[in-house]
C-alpha cells in the first residue's frame, strides 16, 4: 500500500532494516548529548512504558537526571510524587516548569526539544500518521498483548508468582486479531509510520519486544517479527536502562 500523499516518503522504500541502518548511521551511532541534565528529570521503573521514554532520550542524546522510583517501597504513592503525577504511575518528566505524564506526550516533548523528526512538529500530515498508530496502540494493540506481558514479565520482575497460562487462553483471540492488522501493514516497511523511525515504533514495540519470553503467539506474523527484531539492532532501544540512576522512595 503506498504511503498517503504528502507524507514526504522516499520514492524507494527499502524493507530491509539493515539497509536502512546502513543508509542512516545515526540510528546506530551514539548521538551528540543535548542539554546539561540539570533542569530535566525523568522518573521511571523497569517497565515497558518508561522504556519508551528512556530509549528515546538515549537515542536522541538528551541529558536528564534519571530517577528510579522504588515501586516496592511505595515510591509512586508518596505525596511528593503524587503532586507530579496524580495517576501515581511512571514515566513522569519534569523539564523546568513543564511536568508531563503519559509516555507518548513525553516522547513528543523530547523530540521537540531537539527538533527530531521522530515527531515532526512541522508536518501535520506526518503528525497525524504517527498519531494514528499511537492511538491504535493504546486502544487496540496494547490491551491485546498486555495480558501476556503481565503474566510473564511483570510477575517475574516483581515476584508475583508464576504465569497463569490457563488465563491467557482467552487472550489469544484479540492478540491474533490485532497482530493480523499490524502484520498486514508492515510488508515492505521497516518502520510503522512515515517510512522512518518514529515514536510510534517505540510505542508499539515496548511490550511486544518481549514476545518470546512472554509466550505471545507472534511466530506466524513474520512481518511483525522482522520489525521487532530490526528495532533491537538500534542500541538505545536494545539497552535503554540507565546504569547509575538516582533512587526515589
């Protein structure tokens, strides 16, 4: 399917991720660090939504104070944190007077800081194309794959017991339904939107990147597997977690 008119897509769209990485070495190379990190703080835990934000900040070379919240000690429920994020979830970004929660909003803000075309503020048509996939993720894809991620990754991470595989049998139908949609969109594409890496890729991939350990039935969806594996060749996405983060809570 050709890209929508006005998206600025290249006439020739390579489907091989290695080819795109070779043509765009900035996807592999560490970018120039931007900012001092003194005014920006990102609160996170080791989970899929913060992964998107941390990976993007690392990929764009944005310096920030990365504050790991102690979930098990109740760090998300402290009055000070609740004033920043009344949902008492992560991630949360503080950038001077700007306080943001919701990973897609934070990612758009980070792109705006450095003028990244992963969220191209100057092109409304491309913004809408990315927004379509952000919305699709939140309304359809994320609810379909979350049960597998929760049972296998979240439970293991926080010592919540073994996965309930019997419970997951009822989740297969929705998974297959929406995996079919994504897989049908990806032939001839290395990225989800606009013929390049955007925040939509990080949004959609944050849970499905764990499809093997989560026992998601993704194997038959070869285009989606190719896309997920291609993103793992981007260093910041493959290893987004900070080494020396500040503790909170």
